[in-house]
C-alpha cells in the first residue's frame, strides 16, 4: 500500500497546503504550517442506494427536555444560561494564570454534591490538583480525579458504569489520539480529540467542559472549527493587576449570549460579585475632570462603570492614542465627530482612555460617555458626581437611542445617581424614576454643557 502523501496544516486556521510555506495563504499567519501525514482518501462513488436511510421526524415530539444541572455558583449559572444542559459541551478559554482551573475546580466541587463529577487533568499531576483543592477548601468534595492525555483511555473509562454529571478536560490541547501521527496540540489532534469526547458526552448525557488555551491575540488556540463544535463558548477575562475576573459568554445554544459573570480573586479562590456596579465604582472620586460613569448592559444585566480620559499636549510628531477596555477605532471616530460636528479639536493632543476595573466594553452605547469624558478632560470641568451617561453617536453628530433604557436608569437610580445624560426618547417612555433625565440630541448639545472657554477667561470661583 502506498504511503499517504504528507500535507501541511496551518495551526491557526486549519487550512491544508500541499507544501510548506512561511506564510499561510488563507489567514496570513507566519510560521504556522506543520507537516502532518495525510489520512485515507474519502470513499468515492457515493450515490442512491449505497447508504442506510435515515429516519426523518417532525419538530414536535413526545420527548421531554432534560432538567438543567444547577451548579450553585450564581455567576457561573447566569453565564451558562441557568445551569448545565445534560449532553452539552462547553469550551472555556482564557489567558494563562487567569483562574480557569481554579474556577472549574470550584464548579466541580459544587456540582459533585448532586451527582458524580470527574476532573481529568492533562497538564498537572493528581497531587497538584489536590494542593489547589486544599487551598480552595474543597478537598472534601467527592470529585474523581485523574491525570491522563490519551483520548482512547479516557473514552474507555467514561464509557463504563454510571454516567457522570460533568466531566472536565483540562486542557483539550494536551489530549491526543494514537490513530494520528501529529503531536498533541496540532489542528488534527485538537479537532479529532474534541470530536470523540463530544460524541461520547452526547451519547451518555453528561456535561463536558473543555479548557482551551488562547493565543497572544486573545482567541482560543487551535482550529476555529473547535468553537463551532461545542454548544457554549466562555471566555475568562481579567487584568493581572486587578482582582476582578469576567466570565463572558460569546456563544450559547441554550441561553443568551454576551452575558457576563463577575468574580473577585481572593486567597481562597474566586468569590462571586453579585453587584458589580457598586464594586466597579467603589474607588471612584467625585468631581474629577475626565471621568464619566457609563450605564451599560452586559447581556441582561445593567452594569455601571467609570470611563476615564486624559488629554495631554503632544510632542511634535504623531499624537499618541492609548485605549484600555474599549475599541481604539471607535475612539478615533468620536474624536473626528467632536472636531467636525461640535468644534472641539482634540486630534493634536495625546489621548489616553481607560475603563476602570478591567472591564471591556463592546456596545456602541458608550459613545456619549466617552465623548463626555474627553470634553471634561480637555476643559478641566468635571461632570457632576451623581450623573450617568449613555448613548450612541453617529457620524453626523446625532445621538441615537439605545436599547434597554429603562434597565439602565433603574440601576443608576438604585445606586444613588440623580441625573442621566441620554439620547432623546422615541416611542414608549420608560417608567418614572427619581433621576433627572437630560436628553442630548447632538454632540454639540453635549459640548454646550461644558465651559469651553480658556481657563484665563473664566471667572474665578466665589470665595467666602
């Protein structure tokens, strides 16, 4: 039998090339092609009468939906959509050392009280996992541990006896199939190992949790198809210098996406943060220029966070733009709109923008809060301390309405805020709140709230 021809597979996108090249033609990644032995050619001549006929059924049927397995950690259950669905597959990704293994060990310990849970580590020995369990004070939980990397052995072990409630694989990049010649972590191994484990989970009805490494760009390493194979994709985010950790759902077939869970890293593991708005604003100082409180939405939860801006004179050359927690391209758009539509020229200055607390904001409703922070930083005039801001800014300078206005206002009122700068309301009015609502129609209306005169021409404050 002739030896199968070698092929070169990109470890970033999974594209197959007939020969090695320094750069993948599909995704543009450099030095990502790895040689793998080609598999057997697919069967030819498939046609009518050569396969088994499958059974077709209707959308409705007598089967009942299996109840979710509630973990008992409220923030995790929220992101998962109310609990773990039997037979589902979850993929959890995050930077090294962010706390993925810590979180999943705590989840496994909680769920073990309601059913058998298995934790399989491919990166650590059993004693290392036990040391972490003792530090987290969950060593007494009835979690079954194993250190293994062979998918053949794992499948054979999980296919016997009573089906567990949940199986944790830490991590999928360390697993390998002995039927493939490539090394663990390659595209072929990651894809095939995940496929075998997911197939077993759906057949036996246990929840499968896969831990995935991330690349330097922040995406889950391995083939992109891995995220399409699982039912739920969770990203564990956070800054090393902050104690807060954000568990974010970017895909969920059984619940809402863009939901977040907030945790605080302590010496006893990860603790839930039930009111993240109060925690993000705990260190806020009132009446400071360049700061604005944004009333945002993360999934179904309203979250208030402080946006900080600093405008400084620039040295000759290209002005510097530094953005943490927001989209740098959208910052450039806001600066252009303020200059072209509102007459506020900030392009020649160094601009620094930061979202306090380590949270990353993705919704365009933060445009108005960012603009308010920039204008406040450039004029030196602070927004009132009890003011929240939200709204989307268009290229013509108009402020557009955003969704879930009522939830944003209720959260701000609950935390003691007194005023809201918001887009003009159209259609149904939100429920009455104690907040004073100031509608901002254009970017020029926002600028009019500030004293844009030079400091030398402003009247001095009254002295008593």
